[in-house]
C-alpha cells in the first residue's frame, strides 16, 4: 500500500505502516535493478570499485548497505544514497517487527506460546465441501490488514475468534 505525495516542488512515495509479511533486503532490489538494466554483477562491482564477492553478498542479503556502499551505488546507478540507506533501515525494522510478531503469536489450543516460524508460514489445509481452504492464526492486530488483502484477492474469510 503506497500513495504518491506531491507538492509544488517535490514528489515522493509515502509508505503506510501496514505490517509486512516478509522483509525485503535492499540487495534484492539492487539485483533486480541490475538485471533490468542488463548489467552484469561482476562488471558493476568493478565500475563502483567493490569486490565482486562483496557485491554478491549484498545482492543475496548477507551484507548490509552502509553509507559507503550507498554512495557507491548512487555513483554507479544514479539512485540516491539516501534511498539505499532508507531501504536498509526499513528492512531492519521489518525484520524486527516480524520477529516480535513471531514471538508474540499464540498457537491454537496450546496456550500462550511462541509460534515456530513454520507455523506462521505454513497454514494448515482444511476442506470445506468442494473448496480448499487454509486455517491460519494471526495476531488480532493484523486482522484488518488481512481483511483488506483478502478483499483485493477475492478470498473469503471465515471469522473464528479464539481466546487463549
């Protein structure tokens, strides 16, 4: 969910504070950008004065964007360093929020326990007559977001509230 903010002198994207289901590392965005421009990773690394292995680690999400790397990306692609740093900050924040949500989720029928990552990412299939359905448990704070998402996707939500 995003909207474009325009004023007389500037245009920007304002992201809402809806909860994320996964965190997107800025390296994956960089990889897509290089791919769309037809730039080989090794050539780009050489252009910006970076080891190819370091660029690869960045693209695969095992290395973070620092101020120095952001400046090199700006020089090589023309995309402002501040954007790369903001993407890294958003990634860090999303990761923290997802971890907090994972630890505070409740498991159906087992009392208040931290849910495993597999519980949150692998809904349990259920059959309702001739339709397939999935039962998922989400924190109540995510309900409105899921409701909007399901409306946009044409899904039906069967509301079942459980107090544990």
